[in-house]
């Protein structure tokens, strides 16, 4: 589904250059859930944002099934703007913060991307109703974001991302802005999407989720993939000293 080759991204800041993604190569299979983990500042969010080109890599290439290989060179891409828009429509993206339209109802938030399609009002309503059922928010159809909990807002954001029938879903720490009691409800939605065969890349600090739900785990440190393995093998028998040190700190005994 996704093939990444020698991806590089450096931020040129005022005081120093930050090599956020350092020569990353990774093959992501269709229908699998990849948990991307590591310390804060390891490059996890930058990597996942590069996958739909919200961040433009400095070099390397990303090949996505159905769109071919897109190469980057000094911050420019060898793809037309039209093709880039089509590619982005095939990839749903969920952020740490929900990015909902505060003055629009739950229905209008989810329906927003569909208003720019050829669907009729009836077809849009049917699609939105299906998605609100999927995220267990059918009873919140006509309320506003200010009336929702953080977990409910994130589930609305997931429904909105799904409305265009994406082939891939990217999650950038989707539970980091939530209170602990709201985290489970969002992770359950992601888990159910996985059961339906959705290809997903999930940047997460929730090690239990990565261990139980993730098909594979990618451990990043200082922009590099230090280790990549099945979830079971990674958590039971990490191979690198950096991964062992990380796990010893996140699983306190």
C-alpha cells in the first residue's frame, strides 16, 4: 500500500537545524495497522505528515498504491497539484486537536467535504448517518462541538475523515489531547476500523493500544527507524538497546 524510500526532512530553525526524519525507508502493507512510537521529538509526527505531503520531504520518495511514486527534491515534488489533491483525498488524517467547525453542527462538520462532490443532499445525509452510526454518535447529529466531550469531538473528526472513503487513515497522536477516561472510546473506533481492513498508521503514546491492536510497530529515535517488527515480537523481545531503554521507561514496574 505504501512504500517509503530514503525519506529525509530537516527543519531549519533560528538556532539550529533539526533533522526530523533521517533516511527512513518503510514498507506498509495493505490492511495493516502500524503503530509509530518513540520519545517526544523523535520525528513521529513529521513522518506521518509526510505521508500525505502536509510536510514536504527534502528528499526521498513515497509510493502509494494507485498513485505511483512521488519523489521529493529540495522541498519540491514531482507531482501535479491536481494529482496531489486526488492523492490527499484517498488519505484520511486525524490530528491531536479536532479541527472542527465550532459554528457548525456535528452533521455539517461530517458532511463538509461531501458538499464539494456530485452527491445529492439525500445521498450526503445517508452517508453522514452511516458514519455517525459507525462512531456511535447518531444521537449527536444536530448538536454543536461545544456540547461534546473531547472523545466525542475526536470521533466526529474520524467520521469526517472517513466520509470520502479513504484507502488509508493516518492518526497523529489522536488521544494526546484527551482526558484518560475519553481515550478508550477513541481507540475503540480505531480498533473497529482495523477489523474492517482499513490500512492505518497511528502515531501514539498508548503502548497498550500499540501492543494489542497494532499489526506492526515502528520505533523512531532522533528521526531514524531504530526498530520495526510485529507488535508481539517488539514488545516481548526488542532487539536494540534504544528500544529496550524506551520500553523500560514507559512500562514502569
